[in-house]
C-alpha cells in the first residue's frame, strides 16, 4: 500500500496545472449510456474514480480507448442493464448510471453504492426524481430496479442539505429521452451540472434554464455523439490555492476557471490572501502579515464547497485567531480534524462545527487519510509542518487528484510516494 511522505518547510514557487474536473467527468461518462455513436472526451483526468466508472460502463456494454488525456467511448451492447455490487460499491458516484441506463434501455438494475465514510448520504432524492418521471422502482437484495419509460413530469429535488448534485444529474439524463417535458425545480446549480447540460445539448438534447434552479428538458427520440472538453477541476484548484497561501508562496494555478471559485476566493482574501485573477489563472502572491482567522460555512453552489472544507481547515490551523468552520452539507465530515490534531493543530468539535485556534507551528507525524478531501488536507498540513509527515491510505487521494505528488514536486515541495509493497 502506498503512502506519501512530505518533509515540510520547503518554499514553493512556480505554476501548477489543474486537471479536468472529476465531479464533472463522472456524469458525462455515465451519459455515454444514452448516446448512439462515439463520444470524444478531452481533458479527461486519469483518476481512480474515473477508471472505476469506466469498468462499470464496460460491464454495461460501453467500449473505451485512451489517447493521452482524450477518452473515446461508445455504447456497443445495449442489452445489458445490471450494474453489479462488486463495482458500484467502490464509489457512491457510480449510482449516476441509473438514470441514463433506464432511459436508453427501458430497465436498469443498479446496486446501492458505497463511497467515503464521513456520513450518511442517501440516494432517496435520486429515486424520488426518477419516480417522478414515471419510473417504477423495486428494491430487492440490495439492488434498485427501475422499469418503464421516462414520460416527463414536475420534479422537486430540494432536500434537508440543499439540492442534490448527483440526483440532478441522474434525473436530467433520464429526462433527455423522455416522451414529454420535464421541469426540475431546486436543481443543483454547480458548474459540473451546468457543463453536463451543455454537453447533453451538444448531443441533441433540449435543455433550457441551464445554470438556474429550474431546468426544463424537452424529451427527444435519440442522442448522438460529440466531442467535448472537460471543465477544470475547481476543487483541485482550490486545494492548490490553500497550499500556496499556507506556505505563503508565489504560486500560479493555471488552466482553472476563477469564476467557479468566487466563494473560495472571497474567504481566502478575507484571510489576507493577495490573489491576482486572470482569465484561466489565479496567482497567490506572498503576504507580509500572518494569516487571519475567518469563519466558513459550507453551502450548495455558489456557496463555499464542502469538498474544500478540510483543506480550508488545514489553512486555518496556522491563522492568527480562532475560526469556526460549519458543515451544512455533510455534518459528520470532520474525521480529518483528529488527524490534524496529531500534527499539533488545536481543533475541537461542537456539533456541525469545528473550532480552530491557530498555532504558529505544526509538527510532522504519521497520519491516516479517511476520505478523498481529508487526504488532501493532510498533505497540505504536511507541507508546512516541521519535520516529516507520512500520509497513509493515499488510495483515497488518487480518487480525485491526478499525480498530486508530482505536481507539488514541480513547484518545490519535498514530497514523494513510497510503496510498502
């Protein structure tokens, strides 16, 4: 099993490139089940989550071919309709095949998903939305079976924690081949959903209201292939920005979209960051004062993303003062706090909030990653900690960061991946 070792305190300098969006790629990959013909997807990240979803698609009759960061997909066998447990259990996002599989093949049988361990993330809104399109749902032996034909309808996808992103993707994809018009109220507005809708329209779908809480989908008879480029990964970009500010370094994050990160940029500037925004770049310039403690509450887009909560917590461990981070999307998503404490961070948990008292020094220690974003926060903390930090279970970080140790090496970090055999 691999681990990542960081020897902290090295100055960072230079530019680091952002890969294609993991969260944007997964629903577009699933949409290959809808399409007749070939898809050419450029800027596709080579991640564990991407590879796992491709394995599921292969089981469902989709063939694929890699050419660098370009992925070519085509659904050849349209008779298979079961996504098995041994593959779906590897990540929660694989449940996004349910809607397109049902819409194109008339029946879908998909195992309940697995994924990260930081709290309960139900799929009830997915099923509610698909049932609203006319689907008949059965629950047997840990599988969801969906029958019928999407007929359109009015669907409300709001929940206790806000709109469901993957649920919106599932319902949108199913509705594209519906026999009527679908109205999705309280649809997720994340850039990844916006990009999915534009992609589907490029394949012949008729979706309007893109980027708003109300999506209108007029069903069509068929979708055709197209060429598409994945949007930049805003979470990876935000992670590198947190690292640059934590190290007070002159680092430019390239191939990103600053407009997707405005809530994050707002909080970083409130903490004292000196950021220069370009069209596709964000540069962090060194500051003369110590970071200021600021409060953050995670919210659905365009609010502060839950997927950057752990990284921002690592940043606040070195800020001057006391900050409060409140998690309103996944209230149990604080497993990383205890591992940051092993490095000397002063953090205490109160319900859905973590209270962080900034300290002038973190100290290296062995730590354990519990999920994807937690692992990134531990790597960031290791960059600034005195001594050596070993992050174990780094298979988590490979789910969402493409060769993160190589990217950090290129801007001066003393970081390496070690295989324990």
